[in-house]
């Protein structure tokens, strides 16, 4: 499939309310800035009420499906650890996983109907040979705004995609309110320069 | 410059460009953002959230008869509610262009069933357009308006979740400004389908269908893409996008104006391709029709008809067709905890479900955020059928003689949508059920739309607030009480009392949705570890802010908005307001 070789896919996962939709909009704009055809997909409605949320972005010279086929994503970005594993099937074998080392306990665990994996970091390292594992939430808190964790993650994720830094910066600048612009650009830099 | 737009934004843009001046609808995922986006143009387009889809449909239909271009928006199940006006507007025909935008939800991401709106097009004998991306969503709206006016017919524009909620690039245009003569023509034989005139209309509908077949055959929305002739695929809507990736070498008949079926085009395509495969999401409408034309084709043998299609599912179809074993990309298995959607932290509905949990009653539920009350551990909703059924089904359980007390639950917007008629039935036919309206002052699940109870219109104007209490009394309910669901003691007392009343009662549980208000309900709570007896009763509230797992539950400072329900259910007095006690 010719198209398959050209179209790049990104999958973002997390929990409703973590800012997945803003992050997916920024990836799409960055790809647009770079001159690509772009499609995205996101989940609304019932799935947003604290449930597991996934957003998908695809770009290339000509994109058909907005949905990412299994095993093809260049990058999987997850704002919550178990969500990284839940959507791991999307990632290509040589793809990059970027995982926020945050735990959000689902209600199923709180009520004792399920267990949160104890060895989550080991599971992640085993599942993702190429992984950036960072505490985006703490970095965001250091910046003074927990809600920029998604942008910190985006910064790290940007390293797995062949898009120019200027495209990312413009995409961020045009996606957030002006008074939060510098803050979000700083958050992006923290993620992009994370060692 | 092209813009990145969701399918719903693009539908709204198309309606704006088409010169629509009246737009109505009822919120429903995945259709809601059409009207929300169009209402940004409120200086040029009158937009309203109507109480339900039937009303919305009739309002826009009348606008069309008065000569203006109009649209109505709804989700697939909404068209069931609006089916009555649809079926007969097909007879009356339209004057100004009229397009019903209906969004299906294959895969049931946010719906109670999976139904194929294309069936309605055939049922009502009206044309249907099916965009496959945002550009087509905008373009097809303009075409649909033209077809509607040219052939005096209502038209359906059918989207699906993946069209409505995917973003892609759109080239937009300017708004068409035409001077229209507005005013209903005095012509009862045209607009009054009493049998003598209705029979005439009935024949006109069939004549119109023949003309429309010619129109669909000539439409640029339907096209043949010739590539390899060994396989020809007939497809429409989002399935087209998957087909292009799974069978990049195949010829494709891409349908955008899919009913009336463009028979001449289908025949031409079938003649040119050695094998014909139909790839359609949900029902096998195209396949059955193509077979009825005497053309040999395959479809359902390989392509699933349940749930939404995807590249992965179609790769499996392709493997089966090619006689290969489908290469199933089995993702690695992890023992992961499920993460279902839950009522938000501080949701006022939680108080009602907690209180109902103390009673062995039958609870007829309804459509809205509170449907989540069916999940464990709240587990306090026994049935959900459709909008308004929480009220009328409660009455049915009561009249069947169910030995348990009967409770019906309905939200405020759902009550206005179709709960009032059920309540009228309960009062009129001397029922005994207890109806609880969960009045959170908004249409929450779909993203906080206004409704007749919020005091504001979609145009942003202040408007009278309807009184649910007064409606209840006017229906003939004598026992009407309003409670604060954050006060568990009051809530429990009133529910217990009303269950024993022996006559119907209406309880209005009133507290605004904190997600909409974006404000705290009260002071943040914390667990005092030394007092906690680890009884886990607080966890039965299923509040995302309460993290269990450890001996002593923890309250998340990011999520807690201080509703205080956990403090009220804690028998050990271990949960307190953070500001007041301890060192928090």
C-alpha cells in the first residue's frame, strides 16, 4: 500500500479531562503548518465522562482514513500509564511511546472490582522498546500550571515526528489563548528537551 | 486557504453558505456541534434548540414552506422522534430548501442503538446525501439545498460519528445571498394532506422519485474511479476512506447522493468490473438493491454489518476474499482495569442514586448523564429505552402490578423533550409511581446546551424559565416536592416518604451541573486517616475524586469539588472539610 508508506499516524490517549483534544488539535495544526494533508478523529459525548479517551491524527501528502490502523502509529502519547498500555496496539513496532508517569485510579479499582497494575513501569518498558517516560504532571506543576502536562507530553512526542520545531511553535501559539502562550511554549520546551 | 474543520463544523459552514436563515435541532451526539457552530452566525441565521426533534423538524419545515432555506439537526434516534413529520413532509414537499442533518453512530460510541438512517430515506422516499469527509460535508450541504428546491423535496444529509467528529481540510466559499419572497402561499391542496388531496400528493411522490433517480445518476456527488477492472467496489460515506487504503488498486463507485439509487451508474460500473464488492457500514441496503437489479455482487459475506468499519476489519475482509487467513494483529494483552465513563466528581445525580440505593425499588431510567447510574457500584437504574421512557415506563411497571415500588428517573432536558406526556399519563390514569426529575439546569451529556429550563436561548437571549413544579401540578400531580440532592438526609427522607404515598409524586432534584458552572460546590474534603475504619462505604459513591485501593481512601485535590456527599455517608466521621479540620 503506497499510501501507507507516506501517511504518518499519531495516537494520543488519556482520561477524559486531561486535555487530549487540545493536544490533538496542536499536532494537526503543526502538520498543517508543514504543508501536509491532515485528518484527525476524537471521541465526544459519553466517552468523555472520566472514561478512557483516545484521539488520532494522520498526516501525509494525501490522507484517506482519519482512523489509525493497528500497528502503524509512529508515535503513541499517553497522559496516563494504563492508557498507554490500553492503546499500545496502535503503535508500530519501531514507533515511539511517550508516557506521562501519572496514575489516575479508575473507579473500577477504587471499588475493588479491578486492580491497578503494581509493576506498571516494568510493563511499560517491556511493551515499548522505544519510550520516553516522564513525569509531565510534575513538570507542569513546576511551571505553575498542572494543565500544561499535555503540552509537556507534546514536546517529548514532537521528537518522534519529522516536523519542524517552528511548525510546532506556531501550532501552539495559534491553539491557546494569548495570555497562556508563553507558558505553553515553555511547557513544550521542557518536554522537547527532556533527557 | 483551506481550514481544518470537523464534519459538523463543515455541515454548519455549508448551511451558512447555502443561505440558510432558520436552523433548529435537539442536541445529540454526534450531531450537536452542527447547530452550535451555525449559531455563531446568529446575526444572519436564526438558530434554536427546540424541546425535541419532532418540534425542531416541524419548525424548520414550516420555515421552508414560508420560503426560506432551513435545516434541522439531530442524531439518528432523534429521527425516530421526528419520523412523523418527515413521512408527510415528503408528501407536502418543500418551498425553500430543507435539509434534515442526521448523524448516525455506528459502533454505538454514545448511543443506545445502532440504526441506519439510509433506511429512512427509502422509507420516506426522499433523497439522501452521504459525505465521507469534511469537504464533502460542506459541498453536499450546498448540493442538497439545490436538490431540495429543484425537486420540492425534503433531503436528508446523513453523517456518522467518524464523519462528524473527524477533522479534515476544507475549502470554503461565500454565503449565497438571494432575495427570497417570504410568506406561505395560500394553497390548501398543496399543503393539506386530507385524503382527497393526500392521494394526489402520493402519486407526485412517486413521480418525483423517478426524476430524482435521474438527478442522482447525473450528480457529481456520485462518481466512478476506474483503476484495475478486476475488482469494483461500491461504497459511500466514511467506508470510502477505508476502501481506498485497503484496496488502493481497485476501481470504486463512490456514492455521495446515494438514494434514489443511481441505477444507470451502478449498471455501468458493474459492466466494467469483473467482480463487484459492496462495502457499506451498518445495513446492507446497497447490496440488496444491486442484487435486485440482477447484478451479482458480494458484501455481507465478507464485510461485517454490526459495529463500525475500520481499516483493520476491512483488511480481514480482504484476506478472506483472497482466501488467506486474516492476519490478526493481536495486541499484547495486559491485565488492565476498565475505565468506564462515570458521573463527574461532585455530580448532583450521585446523591439521588445513593439515596435510591437504600430502597428495593424498580427504577426506570432515561437518556442522559444519569444513564451512568446503571453501572456498579451505584447500580440503581434498571431500564433505559429512549428519551422520556423513564417516566412512561415507570407507569407501565406500576400498571403491570410489579410488587416493588416504582421510580422513574428523567433529566430536565429529557423531561421537556418527552417526559411531560408520560407524566400526564400517570396523573390521568391514576398511577402511583414516583418520578424524579434530575434537574441540573442544562443538557449536560451533549456538552451543556440550553433548554426551556435554563432561561437562555441558543441565540444568547434571556427567556422565561419554565417551572417543572408548575408543569407537574398542571398535569394533575398533587404531590410535588423540590429537593437539594447534596443534602442526603433531606433527599432520603423525601424519597422514603413519597415511595409510600400511594399516589403519584414528582420530586425535582435541583442542583446545577458543576461542570457547566465551573465552580466548586463547597470546600474540598479530606480523609482523616486515624478516624477511618476502612469500611469503604464512601467508595460506593463511585466518585472519581475518591481513590480506593489502599486501606484508607484518598481524596484527589485536583478532582474534589467539595460536594460533601462522602462526608455525609461516612459512618466514622473521618471525612471533613479540608479548610476546617486538621492541618490540610
